[in-house]
C-alpha cells in the first residue's frame, strides 16, 4: 500500500467490515467499483483473460470506458 502511495501518488483507503456487523453490510464506496466492473463486463473481450500482456488488457479497458462515455454523451 505504501508503494502505491509513493510510486503512483494515489491515496489508498482500505475499508474493513465492522466486527459487530452480522449479515449483509454495505461497504463505503464499494458500489462504485462493482458498478464499473459491471459496465466493463458488457464488453465481450474483457469477460475472459485472452491477452498475454497486461498493457493490452489495460488498453482494452480504456477503449471500453471510452465507448461507454461516448454512448452516454450521444
């Protein structure tokens, strides 16, 4: 976590589940990540890990998000 903060200059915040919580508990900001993954799974090529290089997968994620943004702007 410290490496990410130093190298990428990102702020990493770990959200832990409460010890006294029982059953389903909504975690803070979790829905943002889950919603984004759901949008990305609409792209057939991102559903499975077909790519050999991580850079290729990253490029397809950028393309998928660009497509989603363009569709929302249109």
